[in-house]
């Protein structure tokens, strides 16, 4: 699944914002005290309440990037922390 980024961002801005969102996802995993094999909870009310529209647009791309990097594994539209992910967030 590929996600597009709004056209009004330069590549450097996009990379910076994407990295911020990846850190946000990792902070959610930390706050949920995830262990290897556990699924991150995407409580939409709690996740989206603090995000502006640009951040909401980048969130799926950040999650996808973390899956590609091996920090999470995607199964049945759920995202599970990997051993590599645990080492990265704790």
C-alpha cells in the first residue's frame, strides 16, 4: 500500500516530517509498553486528536516506513512490534 504526500512539501521537509511521525509512532508503542509480537493499538480518538491534517496524512506513510525498516510487522491490517523494533524504541 503506497501513500502520497501533499505536493506542497519539499523533499527535505517531507523527510523531516516523516521522521517526526515515525518517532511519534515509536512513542505510541513505548507508551503502550509493547513487547515483541504485540500489536500497537490505534485508538483513533487518542491518536488523531493531537495531530494536524498534514500529520494525519503522513501517519500511514510513517507506519509503512517502519514496517519496511523491520521495526513492525504487518499482518491482517495490524502492526506488531518486532525484536528489532523493541531494540529501537526501548
